[in-house]
C-alpha cells in the first residue's frame, strides 16, 4: 500500500491543448498541475468528451473566460498515484471527473450532496482554485480531490462513458428529482443531440414510454429504431402536436436554441412537468395561463452532485448505457468544434487523449 501513496513533491509538468483568446482556436500548451495533496487522486487521462459548453467557453460567449484555457469536463482515465489520506481509490482504478472539482463543503447544498448548487463551486476548468486557474481534460494528467472523482465500473467502456459525466448526469438528475423515473410514465425528450439521446437511453432503462420531439423529421428512424423511442413528434407539425396534446407526464427539454414553450406545455397532462436542461442564450417566452389551467410546472436542472453522479454511472453500468460517440485524435479538435456548431456529430465527440496527445519538443 505504501507504494501507492504520493510523496511530497513539487508541481508536476502537464501538457494539453488550450485556447489563448476568444478566437477559440486550440493549440498545444505546456503547464503545471499542483503539488499533490493528501486527499488528491492523480490520473492519466485516456479520453475526454467535447461538450457544447466547451465551445461557448473557449469563444468567451458566456463571458468570464480566463486564458489560456484548457477545456474538458467529461474526463476518464486510470489512477497513477493517490495522496496519503485517499480512501476511495487506488492505483490502477478507472475513474472519471465531470464538471466540478471543488466546493465549500459547508453550505446546505454541500451537506445534502448537491455540490453542483454550491455558491462557491469550482468548475473543472476556467475557474479559480487555491493553486490558480483550473485546467480541464484536454490534457495528459489530472490532479483532483478524491471527493470529486467518480469510480468507473469495469464493464463500461471508458470512451463511451466519458460523456455521461456531463450529458448523462444532466438528464439523469431531473428524471430522479422530479419523479419522472417511474415505470409506465410517458416522457417527452425535446432535441436529439448529446443530451437528448442519453435522455432516451436512461428513460427507456427506467421503464418509461418515450416520445422524442424534434424539428427534424429525418431523425425519426434514428430515434425509434436505434435508440428505442416509442414515438416521434415533429414539433413544427401542428397536426402531430395537436394529436399529442395532454399525453405526457413530463418533458426533458435539451434544446439550447430559442424555441417556443407553449406547444410543449400543451403536450403535458395536468400536473405535468417541463424541465429545462438546455440553456438558450436569450429569454424564452413563458405563457402563464396554460400553467394555471393544469397545475403544470416549468423547472430547471443543472448537472448533479457527486453522490448522484456515482449513482448515475452505476445505473449506466447495470443497464449497459453509454453515449453514442465519434472518437477523434487530439489534433482534430478544432475541426470537431466547427462540426459541433453545425450539429454534425452523432452524438458526442470524444478525444482519444491517451493515444493521440503528443507533447511538443
């Protein structure tokens, strides 16, 4: 056991790809990870998913960008060292890190395993930590407090599991919290992208009837035949939408583009819940009268706490749920970002860090 413990040492050299300005162009970048703490887990990064938020952040579209920025918060790999007080992990374990690497540990949210809603949460990249700015998973190693590390079961392929650490927990958490995980309920999933396709998979594994709602008629075959959705609605087809009025117990809305909520509210039964997990850049119009007439709810949900993230990964392992991915080499990342904006991926890019991230001389 002693050989697995980290000994005091200086900052360790790291290598990744970073954006230097709001052009968003990523290129090789040498930097340092912090001195290993007593409760830190150090792991070699093997895969990292590309989240749409990575694009928004490197382009500073949401503001607050700190450059150079190493993105990536869908990170999986294998433990190489552990700190002297680490109890949950050992060298050789498969692990993952999602959107969070720190929180206050003392507020009401933290006390209830909701670190994702901590007002002092520290994001995996582009956030301030005690050792400076956090750098994400487009890099060769990570040093993370064990509390924010998730164990990846052996039967889950690491590349397909990586996007679950953001996309997976983002849809799993509201299904559980809002009681939309009960077998037999009828769930609508708006949008069939990185979030939407994982929502369908989790919902079907929970025993739900699932209707995919999309502006793209061409996605019907994919939704029904490949992902197992029970039905498909074209949201701009008024006849289809009218025929489904009042049929859904809940809706998970994954769309980040501005879109009308009134037709979606109309699909809900009385007491139905419309949960927003996408983040449109402009305010959406919310008609109140249709909410009053059915005691309907419009809510929001953001990622999940660490306890729930581990629960989600374990559920995915039990039901063999992984994201549908396109694995790419590190030097393809800028092209991948261009394709991401065009929604030209089915459904998530995952960077093969372990085999393609090569340090520069």
